[in-house]
């Protein structure tokens, strides 16, 4: 079964779900969207939230490119996004308003990731839109960027144009990519905090 929960994608297979489990996952994603748009002044009402969901559905039907975040766990991209036109602009950028830790909790509840794994252990990244240049940029861990098929799968899920910049971002380094430091240096750093 291909995995789709509105716009949280598991590229590959998704565990079988009951109707109640699907409803619960949809409710959780709706809560994430509400948190995202509650930050905008004056967008507290239910009618505005419903109108936003309608605009999102129309934009997705039109294959509008999306900003979003993603993890790659066991070689499977886990992607969540929102059409860039629907998302508010901050300082000339459109970014996804839900962070990696919150998305990871959602994935844990959905049993899409190993429960013993922390979000910082997984390769991850995000996609932003820069209004001045009218370009999308994917920032990601080196492990993801080295694998062209994973990059392409993420770009396809978010409907990104072919001229999207793909950039290694040290902020998204998984624990396996962090440089190894001798134990004596790590202890010195702890003492100097």
C-alpha cells in the first residue's frame, strides 16, 4: 500500500491502518497546521482554518511547489510540506512552520520511525522559497545529497521545479556525519561551557 496521510508521505510502504488510525493521524496533522497558522496575527478562527485547508487542497491539486521538511530513515524519505503560495512570508522567505522535533513526534505516533531513535540521529533537511530570487532551495544532510534518488524522491513529493538548488547544510547533520573528536577535546569543551 502506497503511504499517504494528506501530505505526510512515506516514500515506500506505509503500515496497514484502520479507519480510526487514519482519522487520528489526520487530526494530528490538522493540529500541526493549526499551530503553524496560529502564529499569524488574526488567523485564530475556525472559518479561517477551514478556508486555509481548502486553499491548500486546491494548490495541491494544481501541483503547486511546496516548502517543507523531511527525514530519511532506513533509506526512506519521510516528507511533509505545504504549498508555498499558501504559506506566510517572513523576511522574504517562505519556510515550513513546523520544526523537525514536532514532525518527529508525529512520525513516532504514526509508527513510521523507530521508537528508540531520536530526531537528531536521522538525516534531515528542509525546503524554503526565497521571494526575491523566486527560487526554491533544499537544505539537507550530506548523506541525503549524496543519494540522487532520495533527492529526486523528495523533490517529486514536494512538486519542486528542476532548478531547485540543493545545498549541504551542517545544521542538519545527523550524528553519523558529525566529525569525530578525541575524547580529551570533548571533555575540555564540557569544562569550558
